[in-house]
């Protein structure tokens, strides 16, 4: 029971940090799941996150995998509810307030200020993920290659993700 309460508390808190998307919450996700509660290892968290990026639908649904690893199906259910419900209710409330304040003179300033906050949160998440993922020349080369490919073409991001995974499998088997 304590594990389920810990999962609910941690993922309810993390859900409120997802301004700008799941990557914005990644540093705190790593801190709580890896460093504080030791529910997963950092490589496991990176694998879950990568699979979440590849899977259709919201990428942060991968948090259910952490809940399942910790406490089975009840853990997955608790994590999903804790991750979705606070943010959903918060967004609903703020959306209603935001519509009510449509003539408020500070509204445009608040909107302009939230953009850089989201970018900063996402950049922090990318740095935390990069520290764990870019561990040798091969991983750095793959990252630079995928980044260049995505910036220079309109290729579906799933293709280089799957290709990079296949490269990893081949190199592991060698």
C-alpha cells in the first residue's frame, strides 16, 4: 500500500511539471524514480522513455511501465491516474480562468513568458537524458546523425529511432 501511495505522490507531482511536454519533467522523473525511490535504473528509465517516444499516442504514457514494474497492474493504474488527473483538472481550471480573463491586460505578457519557461524545462530534460545516453563515440555519432537527418529532412522520426535501435542490436550481437 505504501508503494502505491508513493507512486501516486511522485507521479502526481511530476504531472504538474510537464509544461512543454514530457521532456520538461524528465529531470524530476529521473530524480524521483532513479535517485530517490530506486524504482528503476537510469538505463531502464531511458529505455522506457525511448519506447514512449516511439509508441503512438502520448509519449508519457510510458510512466505506466514504471508503475507496473514497481507494483504490477495496480501500480500501472495508480501511476496513470496520478499522472493524468492532476494535470487534467489543473488544465481545465486554468482554461476556464484564462477564458474569463480574455480582456486582462497582462494576459499577453503571461503567454509570452511561458514560452521561454517551457523551452528551458525541455532543454534541461534533454541535457539529463543526454548525460545518460551519450556514453561513447558511437552513441554521440548516432545522436548527431539523427539530429542532422531530422533537421535537414522531413523524415518520420520513428525511422531513425528504429534504425538506431537496430544498429544497437547488431553491435550488441557482434
